[in-house]
């Protein structure tokens, strides 16, 4: 990584799951990493474990984050923060949760991108990375707000590539299937999510996604991996079906 033109990375949603794993791996590879999250203890653990710089903030507070990054030349922005609200049919979902998912999953990465992108364009150096979801590529039950928020993010990536032709700024979307993270803890509760989604299954792990992010970054800067879809071997890529693994 020492030969890469990129030096500084910002990772949102850094206090758990994919974000946490990504911060640790990129620090191991020699990047200066600014970890953004709301969990004070988790941020402190990241700082102690790998030497990341922490910014305690809600991802929706673009101005505060940018104030904390004042004077920093951000080369890579990993838009990882996202939420999945209660597991409910759309006619039963709390209207406030619709706004929350659109605000966190779509508007926040768009606003942060808008704030940090001009510097990348001016320097002709940068990489924008977004954590999408299979739920933004296909319909799933009880994801009437989450799915559209991720679908919008996916189309935003496509539009960015059109706008950024000739700037040398890359745009990559990572689209995982089932990953064992805390994303479902609000929708199902931690114990129920573990029982329903993970026990007896072989889901992706956050470290797998972090590795893919690092590999996408490591390619020559004239190579842009536009979209990577990655699923557990046991999950059908066109939908939500996943089988339990039986060892032979």
C-alpha cells in the first residue's frame, strides 16, 4: 500500500461490524484512518487497538464531521453507516422510521460525499466507496423503506461515475448478501436475529467485506471496480433464500 497515491481514509459507521473491521485492516495496511461513529467506548477501543483517529458523531451531522476534518486531505471515503429499522410490513411501519432510513442510508452519504468530493476532484485523486445491500438490488419482505434507500444509493453511485469522468476519482459499491453484523438487532432483537439468521448458517463475516474493500482500493487507480456483489455460498443471489449448512 505504500506505493498507493492514497494516504487518508474516512470510514463511517466505524464502531461495529464492517466499519470496525475495515478501520482495523486499513490501519494495518498503513493508511491514516478517521473512524466516525456514535459509540464512545467502541471508538476508544479502535484508537487503542490500531491507532485510528476518532470522530464521535452522528453520520447525519455533515457539518460537524467536516469541521473535524478541516485541513485533512481525504483520499478515500468509505460510506458504511446504515440502519435497518423494525421488521414490519410497510403499512405497519412507523412513518418516522421511513425518514430515518432515508436520512442515514441515502441522504447522509450523499451529503458527506458532496462535502469531501470537491477536494478529491481538485487533486485528481480519490476513491468513493459505498456499502450497498442485496436488499437494494432485489425485493425482500418487510424492507419497503430499507430496500429503496439502498437502491437509491446504488443509482447514486452510477450517476457519480458519469459526473466524475476525467477526474480520476473512483466510485465503488460493495453489495453484500447476509453478513453477520448488528444490523438486524433493531429489526429482530439480538437474540432473535442470531437464532433466525445465523445459527446453523454460514453468513459472511465483516472481515470478508473489509478484505474486499482493501482489494478494491489496492488496484491501480485507472481500474475502477464499479460494483461487487458478494453472497454466502449458501444464499441464492437473486433473493433472500439461504440454506443451513450440513457437514458431510
